C-alpha cells in the first residue's frame, strides 16, 4: 500500500509538472506572438523610410531650409537621404605611425565588414526566414555580395542599445569600441560560470527557468559540479527565440550594443584581445599618460592569432543538430555582424533529436 501510494504521488507530481511545463510553453509562445505583433505594429505605424532613419542614422532634410518646396510638411514627411555608414573605415584620429601597426588593418577590416553587414540589417532581423536562408545570407555578407534592405521594415531600437542610452553623439573624435565574443563560446562560458552548484545567480535562474530546465533535464546531476546539464541549458537556449526570454548573461550583444545604430570604430574580439588591447591603449595615448595601465586579454596575444574553432566546438560534440540550428537562428545577429564562423560546430553536432 505504501509503494502504491508513493507511486501514485509520483504520478500526480509528474502530471502536475508537465502541466506547468506546457503552461510555461504557452506563455513563451504568447511572448513570441506578442513580439511578432509588436513588429507588425511598429511597421504599420511608421513608414519604412522612418525605420531607415533609425537604422542607418540617415540625415533628414530640414523642412525650413532654402528650396523648401521639395521638402516635407505635415502632410508630406521630410525627405530621407539614405546615407549608410562611412565606408572609408575608422574615423577616430589615429597617428600615421600607428596606422602601420598590423592591428590597425585588423580593426579597419572589422569596421568595414560591420558597415557592409548593416546594409542587410532588416534581413538579419527577419524572424520569418529559414535556417537555410540565414546561412545563405551569412555567406553573402562574408563575401560582400549581400544587398541593401531599403524596403524592409523592422521595429525600433531596444532601449538598452539606443545611442542616447550610451550618450553617443556620433562625432568623429568620439572613441567608440565594442567587445564581442563567439556566441557559442559565450553560451558555454555562461553555463560554466552561472550553473555551478551553489552559485548565487542560480537562485534567480531556477526561479525563472527552473520549470523548463527540470522538464528538459535527462541526466542525473546529483553528484555533478553543475545544477543542470549543458544539454538542458542548450535546450533552453533553443526554446528562447527572443532576448526578452533570456537571462541578461546570455542575451545577444546586438541587444545591448546595437552596432548598426552606433558607429563603432573598433570591434575588439575577446579571442585575440590581449594584443589588441595594447594597441587600443596606444590609440588613446594611454601608453604615455598611463604607462602602468594594462588591460589583460582572455586569449592569445599573438598578432596573427586565429580563433580556435576546435576549442569552441568541442563542448557541442554530439548535441543534436536541430538544437544547434535553433541557437544559430536565435543568435544570428551576433554571428553575422561580427563575422563568426559556425561550420566547425555543425561538423561535430549529432543527428537531429526525435522531437525535431
């Protein structure tokens, strides 16, 4: 009788757990639906040219200036002049001597790559296109064969990444830098740090995502160093399509830094940050004004160092391919805007899961 009672109790607990899980899924789906609705509303309320102004920082012709008969009034909005980011590259004043440093050319190439990628920002943000289409767009941007997205409409900026929130003025002498990291490396790092047993942040993670993680967990973690498995964490990442569904530690860099709204002269990659930090100290003249200042990097200090994709891909070995694809789609802006490869991760992925 005791065995039957405990089994019955487990049965009801399981049913209750599944009920809460599917209720959570409905909540997440509702969030996705309202996000898509918000995109449609934003596009319906503001004509595409207004969105162009926001995305590309275009100049609006002043309706009070001379030759105003061609300019707008309350019935005809001011004409928008399409003016994409400066294609000449870095605008911050740099000495001729520093321009001979190999790091300058590295930063110059990244700046120009980002400028070109931003021409296709609407397609990058398009949540309706397939994995195959995103891979095709990714390759087009890498080869410089992508096209302008002048007619597509996307919602306005998230508050976290607005230029005003960063006190950005757009002046040429304004030092602008963004630090980025390979999305798959960021996710693994977030897991290794925040999911450790007794980590203070786990209390928040459990309160917000515990229902999903419990339902996705398939491993016995009782004697492990982490409260949940990396696989369960990745399942959660695959389920979370929008940044408002994510913890702050694994939201996209795009949400916080919006590189197509703020003209970053310097794109610093953590994978090669040690030597690049030293170069930036020289750009700011800190090597003379603050000679003892040193900003340590995470990875290789060699100027010719390349990103170790085998190291990044290793934790994803045998993870079902459909999970990797969903994460790629969800973090697509961070992959494509900062020119990060993904083929090595797909190469070690396992076959699609039964639920794919």
